[in-house]
C-alpha cells in the first residue's frame, strides 16, 4: 500500500511519458485531460493509489481528481482496491482493453445516440417547416443519412459490446 505520498515526490520521466500517452488518448475521445492523467498514473503505479496520492503526484485539485475517479469508475476503467483501509479508498486501473472500450460505449456512446434521436426528430420537424426553401430537400437527405447511421450504430454497438464481454 502506498500510504501518504510526500509532496516532494516528482513524477519520473517514464511516468510522465506514460501519463502523456493516456492524455493524448483521452483528448481524441474528447474527455478531460485529468482523466488521462489519473488513469495514466494508476496504470504505471505498482501500488494502488488514494485520492490524496493522485492529487499530490499530479498536482491537480481534489475536485478534479474526485470527478475523474468517478468518471473512470463509471467507465469501468478504475476499480477500488481490495486493500482499501477504513475510510480511505485506494484505486487501481482495469487494464483489460475490452473493459475500457465496453465501458466507453456504455457510458459515452450509447447515451449520445439516444439523445441524438430526439435531436434528429426536432431537425426533421424544422425541415418540414421550410416550405419553399431550396435547401429543404438537401437537409432532408442529410437527415435521412444520419438516421441510417444511427440505426446501424444501434445494431453494431450491442454486437461490439457482446464481443468485448461487457
């Protein structure tokens, strides 16, 4: 167990590079940098780390670390360690790719698709209220294509999740 980490403990060059690798990954997904920092440090740490350890090692706020851990737990990317003591929890990464991808699909992609259906309906209503507008047919065609993409995603995502075991 790591216990309290001294404030003087700096990240090694290796740790910093691993963390940077994960920061690049979350940037692509549109997630906050702190998510990549937290997961990266947990990934490269031999021992489970507490919230306080993460704050001290990464130099991020307690609120940012707490929100990041919450999101990572929801995604299935981080779990509470069996070694947690009393009121202090320690965290470790789930290092299985299928968990990470499956969690991202469940927590990020599926809700986006669900909200997108309502938006598509509203957009179709807007186009219907555009009589005489020369762009209406073009817009209707684009919305039809988006509708097909949504239907295809609804078929593919459950298969992908089943394949990944999540």
